[in-house]
C-alpha cells in the first residue's frame, strides 16, 4: 500500500477549494493510487469514456480536440494541476477530447464515480465539486473570450504576461502555436515583433 504521505499534494490541491476534516479525507484516501505514464501515451482519449480524476505530480500534458484530422490544442497540465476529461466523467458519454503526455509523468488518480458518491456523503466534498466546476467554467470562458476577442499577437502577449509561464518554458513551439490558433511560422514572426518592442 502506498504511504499516506505520498497523497499529500492531492489533499493540498483539494483544500484550495474546501476545508477537509480527517474524516472527509479518509473517505477518499483508500481509492487513491499513484500511476506512471510514458511520453506520448494517452491519459484520456477521444471516443472513449473517461472516469479518472488525477493530480499531476511530474510531467506535462496536452489537451486537444480533433477536427477533420487537425488537432486543436486547448489546455496544458503541469505539476499540481488537477486533470480530467471532466465532461465525459460526469455525463458518462465518450470523451470529445484527448489528453496526451508530452513527457514521462506521474500522477495521483482516483475514480470520478467515487468522488461523485462523496458529493452525497459530505458537505465538504460537495463544496469541492461545486467550486472546481466553477473554476473550470471560468477557465473555459477566459479561453473562449481570448480566442474570440484577441488577435493572435494579443493572445501571445497575454500568455507571456499571465501566470502560465510554464507553457512558454516547457512546451514545444509548434504546440504553443496550435494553442494560440496560428501556424508555427506566424508564432515566430509574432515572437520577433514582441522581442523588438521590449
């Protein structure tokens, strides 16, 4: 059995959204496991039902959709990020997105079905479920507004000025371009212009 201390990062992440008593935490802890994943392996796959929530311990991951054979990157996950094909988890429908490991990684995982049952057993877990949904909804709206109202250069500058520096530091340029909705050539031109202004 994995020592309880190994799960501390997950408890810290959850407690950013709600306060847990020892009894609340004990409801989830028996269902936790630490898993490893190889570079380019899939944590979640389009067309397959997802039922896993995870906290990234090591590595970087890319979330994307596929349209007519083209991949559209929408999010990146790094250490201490909660990660899931969440809509597939709670609807029970096949996932519309894929989450790929961009490096070897490790994460703490547990079944969404367990967490859903905890919503009915504990007010603290119910509060966590509501607040994590609100957090995800805000992130989705911020992303949508950026794509609809900002130019590619404005999106790149906003990324530079945001708290998402790990994307710039650790993600290959062609994936950053895909995330911004532009070609790698366009990204190179934008980077050159931004550097000349600074």
